[in-house]
């Protein structure tokens, strides 16, 4: 446990530019507190002390704003940045070197039984507000854009945006003329649609103006 804690502290220092020293990380990182608490709750859960495990997870949610069901399985170097409003469901499995931002839900759709929550493979980044729902798999090295809603499997090395989420970049190549992406500049399909409607309205206004100027009746 102590080696795991040291590894996690070093990971936060590497990942978080706001973190200044180990003591600060140890005292203030809500993501680490939630993960360490989960490790205890998960051990109890596996030994069928389910009520005690749920009590620990609920107390942790109250203290950190992060809810991780004690049944969830998480790998090493899970980085939960900020974390407020993050929810990780009971049958979720998370690999190594995964990054999760605030407001993320790894939840169910209400339609599955037994395995209800997603599997997140190694080196995945899930941006703020994203929802990954159901018994699906996000394959390694993928990125889920902010506020996306993902309802199906995502292949490795993919970037996903939108509601519902769709792949816009895979293995370093754009998919169907979608512009280049990074975590700070993900496309917004809803905004693109609104901008398209505005262009159509402008075209219509120009047509009306031309008709009026030419003396035609509408």
C-alpha cells in the first residue's frame, strides 16, 4: 500500500502542473484520497463485507465529491483531476495510466444486467463532463472529448466527440474531413450545426433583400 501511495503521489506531481510538492499532493489531492479509500473499500467488497465497503465509498463521496463503487476495479496510476461529480459504477474496469477529469460518469444505461458498466483500457483520457455508458469497451490510447456521450465500443487510438459520441480521429488520421484535434480544441458538433443554421438564415435574408431591391413580390 505504501509503495502504491508513493507511486500515485509521484504520478500527480508529473501530471498536475499546479502540484508543487509531495506534502501538498498528499494533503489536498481529492482524486488520490478517493482512489486510496476505494482500495480499502474494494478489499472489503471482495470479502463480502459489502455494507462496510459501501459506507466507506459514501463517506468518501461526501468528502471528495467523487463516487467510486467498491465493486469497481481500477488499475495503477489512475489520475482523477479535480474530480468533483465523477461517478464510477460497480462493474466498471479501468486499466493503467488512465486520466479522468471532473464530472465524468462511467455508468450504466439501465438496460443491462450483471456487467452494466464500461471497461476502460490503458492510457485512455476522458475529458470533463463525458458520459461513458453501458457494457462497452474503450480501447487503449483513446481520448473521449468533453461532454461526449459514448454508448458503443471505441477502437484503440481513437478520438471521440459528440452526442452520441463518434470517432473523429483514429491512429493519427482524421476521419472523413474532421479537423485536427487536441484536448484543448475538440470540435463541437452542436455548435457546428448552429453555425450552419445561421449561415442558411443569412443566405435567406440576402435572397429576400435582393428580391425587394429588384422590386419583386414575395
